[in-house]
């Protein structure tokens, strides 16, 4: 039975198992890329130490999803794509290459934007925990891209809510961390 509370080692093991399995099934195919987001991405990059319940994969080749399910890797987070700014892939962090899969995490600043979009209790706690690691200049560039923010927030109200949540986060965490 795979653990429900995942630490960094558990996540890495599941990703290794996935890579081994994909290598067996798609031995003669090219390489695959997997984009990890959420708490599991923060754990893999050593930004947080809490456990997480799942490994959220935002992007992967469609052929991988059924196999990912075998390892309780959540590939059903496509709706979160609208919480990530255009070209987030260009800011992604390559975390390691397996036999068949190159694993990436979204950048910390892109994860911050997504967590502000969500603004759930765990998102707010994570934001407080990672504030010291944020490159505030990069985050400001992302936050000040009004056209993109309006796209991901989908409405005037969503945009204003996002900006209000960001202002709360910045006021509480930026000054004491820089």
C-alpha cells in the first residue's frame, strides 16, 4: 500500500517507479516530460517540509496518465492550468532525468501565483512558509502582467480578488523577508 502522507523521499520513490514502468512500456519511444506542481513540487525543491497527500502533475503526455494512476500520481489537475501564467514552462525547474522521463516543477514564483489564485487555507499556509525563498522581483514581473492576470482570473471580479489576496500576502511577508 502506498502512503497517503507523502514526504520528499516518498515522492521521489513514486517518480522513480513511474519512470521504470514507463521505460518498460515505451522503451522504443522518445523521452517524456512531466510537470509537477503544488505541495509535491515545493517538497521536491526543499521549500517546505510538511507532507502532502498527492503528487500533482499539471502536464504530461496523455499516454502516461493511466500508468500514473497506478502510483497514485494525480494527473487530473488540468483545471489548475488556468492558475498558471502563459509561458510558465519557460520558468520551470528541471529537477532530474530518469531513464525515460524528464521531471520538472513549475517555478516557485509561478506556484505562488497559482496558490494566490486558489487562496485556500493550505495555500495561505504554504505561501507563508515559502515567502523567504521567493524572488520578489520575478514575482512582481508576473504580478504586474495585467493582461495575463486578467486571462487567468477570467473576470474583473476575479482579477480584483487576486490583486487583493496578493496585496495581503505581500504586506504580511515581503518586508520581513527582504
